[in-house]
C-alpha cells in the first residue's frame, strides 16, 4: 500500500469499527452449525448488497460469493472467511452470548466475518484506488469435513483469481500482533472410519465366536505403531481414534465394532502413506483374528502451504500500518484448515491475528465454551486485509 493511502485507510477503518462490532455480536448471538448457516447467509447477503457489491450466483444452500470492481483494470484477489459455528454450549458470560442452545462461535468465525465485511466496506469507498477486482468468499462448513472449500471452488470461487488471502484469530497471540509462516503451517488431514465384523456368541464360550471388541483393540494398538515404527521420526504425525462403539451386553461376544479416526501429518510424503498403511494394518489384524473389516477413507484436507510472496505483502503492510515488532512466526500445528484447498489452486496465505487479552479473560483455547476475543483485533485485521488487497492489485510487491 502506498504511504499516501495509509491515513485515509486507517481513518475509514476506525470509523467503521463500531459497526463491525455490531455485526460480530449479531453473528455471535445467532450461531449456526455447518451446512445450516441460513440466517448467517441471509444477513451476509443483505450487508454486501447494501455495500454495493455484485453477488456471484452459486449452487449451494449456504455461503455466498461477492465481488467489488475497482475503477482501474487489473487482476483479481480473493479474500475468504468461514461462517459456521460449533456444537458447543457457551459459558463465557458475555452479554451477547449465544442465544442458540448447544451452538457457539467458539473458533472466531464471527470475528472473521466482521473483518471481511469491514474490508469490503472500506474498499467499496476506495474504488478509485483499486486496480482490478476483490472477490469475497463467505464459506460454509469449515468445521465439518469434508469442508466447504471444495464446493466453493467448484462454484467458481477462485476462477480468474491471481491470489487468495485468509486469516484466523489466535487466542494465544496478543491483540495487536499477527503471525505468518512460509510454507506448511497446518497439517494434512485424513479422516477414516472402520467397521470390524466378527461373529457373535456367549462370553462363556469365546472360542465359538470372533470378538470384534478384542479385534478392534488390537487394531487400535497396531495402528499406533504406524506412527512409532513406519513413519520417519523427523516427520510429525498423529493418528487418533475419537470414537469407538460396539457390543450389546456384558456377556455377549460382540459381532460388530465401529471406530472413527483422524490422521494428521506435516509432511506430504508421510500424509500420503497413512491411508495405505492403515488399510494394510487393519486387514492384517482382522485376517489373523478371523474377522473382516471395512475401511472408509475420507477426502481429507491438504497441508496449508503459504506463499512467501503473499506473506511479505502481509508483513510489509502491517509494519507500515502499525510499526515494527508486531509480527511473529506462526508455529506449525497439526490442526487443519480447508483454506488449504484454495492454496492448491492459486497462490495465497493465511495469517494469524492476535485476540489475546487476559484483562478481559480473552485467553481461552479455540473450541472452548468460554472462548472470548478482544474485539480490538477486528480493526487490525480489517486494515491489514484492505491494505494488502490494494497493495497486491497495484502491483507494488510484484
């Protein structure tokens, strides 16, 4: 962003902050789970229409695409936000806490929406400085694999786009700071479901049946050895079982057990090996025990790989806006984000935005029932996205 635009942009962002807080709190009070974001989509649609953005039709029940054309020709940059909430009962004690029992914006998607809407509002007043177009992606289903990114891509979200920007709030990072990381910052994910089929019988005569519970226990133990013995110890990987269900009575040999698991890796090589090794291990254990298995591998998420050139745009603009010493390096984590799917198609990056403030108890982890965000972060995120979009489209960094 040119220095000459800094003061204008910051003033517009400051004036808009109260409105963004109102938007954020409205979304927070009315959260909706993945694939059910009907009210959220309607509210977003009404706001972007009022801002004068062009809606791009999509064949999806929730979510939307909108575009802002500048006064000058140029490329198209996309800015994405997720819009869904989590099945969490809020216990934050906030005056604008969720009004929906068992549902909460416990990952900051309400903050993301307020920031991206604000970015659209600011840029709509600065069209004379825009060389190209800004596309806004309001994506559903981020919290529920296989995620909403791929359907949005199929509906043209990144068609003709030269770069895509993303952000995520970080409760471990102080408000006023951001973090970036070149290359892989979040894991490749493979979700999988197993069904172990045995043969029922009486607990007094276990030899007459095939115990699916005992077989499942051996499957779980053997799959853990994939991590410790079949993947390089220099390649971080986790294989976790989050649900197991089977059996009908204490004196009955179970004939069926279902298991739900997830595997996460920071290495493409290790991540691609996992499905093959899981299938081989499950098949071998079941064959040895006289059982049979069904293995269903989900579509998963790719690793989130940030483009260094886009990160430099984020960093240079944040320094220009707020000075030095406010940028950290994002730590690699085995969490996942379907923003990674966009990065398979076009260059881009996701930065993390600090929301931590112990004075207001904004220091709880993502997905917790008492998750709180410092709303000052809305201003910082908006200014950075707007200035980075202007910068990229003007070609100052290319």
